[in-house]
C-alpha cells in the first residue's frame, strides 16, 4: 500500500506523502478492507487507513539527500486502533526528510522479518508564524491490524540507511502489548496539561513504574501554542516545542498507548480551519468518532471490562469559544449513542470519560465549564458514567458524588461510590507538568484532610462568569500529580471495582477512593 519502490527511489518523503494522499483516503481504505502483508505468531500486520490532516500551508521540506544512516528516529508514541485487542498504531519523528520510512514487527526481538511501509506526514510551519521560523517536522505512522489479543510484540522503526534489524541498532527496538480478549485486572494512568518541564519528566518516570496498560492525556499536550485561544493571533507559538515534548514522552509512549484528547492549547489555528491540522500530522487515533476529519480527538475504545470515551470539549466551551459549536451537536448525539450501547453490553462494567475542560472544579484560574454541564453532564448521569477525568486547571481536585448539581453522597478519602444509585465522581488531574494554579479554599488531601462546608468559585456560562458557592469539592491538592486507576473485574453478581489513586510527583498518595459496580 506504499509508494512503489521504483518511484520511491526518485521521490522525497514529502512527495511520497503527497502521492499516498492522492491515491488513498481514510474512508475508501476502510470500505475497501485491509490487505494482509504477512503473519507473525498467527497475526497479520496491515498498514491501516491514513488520516488526512488538513494542512493547506504545508510544503515539501528537505531534499532527502541526507545519508539515512546518520538520521535516528525519535519521539515514538503508540496509540490503540478501534479495537485495542488487534490494532495498534506506531508513530515517530525524524529530524530531516528520509526515504522509504518503515516499521519492522515480530514476536521476538531476533525475528523482525516483517517490514511494512509507514505513512509520512510532513508538517511545514512557515516563517512569520509565531517564533518557530521556517520549520518542517517529519512524522511517520504505521497502523498495524490483525494482531493477537494479549500478545507482546517487538518493533523497530527505520528508513533507507537505518534498519532496526541490524545488530548494532538492537538498542532502538521497542515493545507493545495488545489488550486481552477477556476481562482481567489491569491498570491505567491519566493526567492533563503536561507540556515540557522537569516536572513532566518526573511524572513520566512515575507513570512508567505503574506498568499501565494505557495512558490518558486529557488535553493541553505540548503547549506549542502557549496562548491557547485557538486563534491565528495567538502569540508565542513555537512548533519546535512538539519536538521536545515527543522526545520527553518517548520513555513511556514508546511502550504504553498514549491516548490523547484535545484541549484549548491544542487548537493550532495556522494549520487548518478547525485548528487540528497539526495534531492530525502528529497523532493517529481511533477513527470511530462522529467526524474523524473535523473532530479527530473524539473516539472510543474498550479494554477488558472498561469502555473509554475521549471527547473534544472545545466544541462546547463558553470560556474559550474558538471551536464552539464546531460539531453542530453531532458530538453530543454520538456520545449518547455510545453511552447507551455500552450500558446495554453485559461485558462492560465501567465507562470512563475523559476530556479537557472541567465539569466541576474550584481552581481560581478556569474553575468549571458551563458548556460541559449543559451538554454532557445530564448524559453522564442518565447513563451512570463511572468516572470523569478532566485537565485544564493545573491542580488535583476530586468531587463528592454528584447528581443534578448536588452532592448525593459525601466521598471522603478511602470512600466508595456506587454510580448506579449515587451519581458521578469527577476528577481534575491537570497538574502533570505546567505551572500550578491556586484554590480559593485550603488544600485537603490524604493525611491532611480539612473539611469545609462550602467553597466559593465560579462557572463560565454563555455570557461570562457566574459566581457559585459549592459543597462538592472534597479533595484539593496543589502540586504535581497524576491518576492511577486499578481495574478489577468480578464474576456475575459480584462487585467489579475501579480503585482510583491520586499520586504526587514525590510518589506520595494524596487521594484514593473506589468506584464499585455489580457485574452482570
């Protein structure tokens, strides 16, 4: 499915990309089915459909004359496909244009005979756009399908002149593990608002030590656009920040699927009308959302007994309205269809939803987003969503159990929530690496609980900020942190559990609680 070799030898990487885009589209390849290229341990690796990033100002970068042996790939990051049991995308970056990028995959590190062409997506940022100057980034994507569930695979990425199968490049190999075919215990981690910093590095090191099956990044990924208003007038934009971020994140993301939702700082308006052209060059995510081209960060997947839904809150944000209404309501209708489907599925116990803007938070910076409360919170309650994870506010905050805007059950540290009868728990986990915000009330976290009856805060509604006094703010921690969630399925009639922990950059546990649901 790649460029014919006789043509590839005469074409730059950017020219190969243009050739592939002209010949194939994401949707026609999906309709036409996959083409099997080979089998490893009973599974076949197939280059999947390609996402077409809307990048009208892209231009070919580089001539491809650099000796490929001198160019090392970096910034490897994984993402599940639509079915985590059988699909995985491997993405990476190279600093200059190369010829014939590819991936080798096998069941053993000494058996990487299956070589599959990768799709190049060069992204050009012209001089005059922010601080990045005239800069071209070269991203590669290889989508693998027909893998075996619950299997660990070895892979290496390369190009002409750099073959990871060569003995002296064995140290560049990575691994990934597909989701199991049946429910079994697993762990996942989550945070939002990381960017590039020493604190981001520290959190990544701790996350790797949790051995998660996957990681959720609830928006504001690299902060190439520090203004975060989603406008071409945003100042300080530097596309090279992404090079630093992907290098920083590689220690985890090269072996743990790094599943992203898009936040306000991820709307880079220079690349496409929806601001996501740059993200579509860098990421290849599941394409089962309502509009994979217009809303590329909206998708869902299932791992074991847990369904995960990623949403794009820029679509409903009153606070930062650059993309307000971009889906015309299709995202919310899509969300309800999937929530209804998952609640009817006897194999799925838990539904976890993650996105950027907070439904409930008392940070003095952004606090709560009224658009989320209006459009999605009623659906979360109707379909008894088990856990909602947000970023946006650079703090750790966790609510009591909420329904209809009111506390239905206090949830102290160590407590247990039953969503079927109690309501929904919301966690803001936005202290992954960027500078911290503040609270209007005292901190209260594990070992340092300071219960207060009410907290003064605000919610952004259509028309501006509206003050509110809330009773649902249970845990408030103002330092760098992330979430660990341990999922334990149970036999029919017994309680399956999500054990959720807030973990500080120091490794200290600052919060823990349980969500329990009776398995069907």
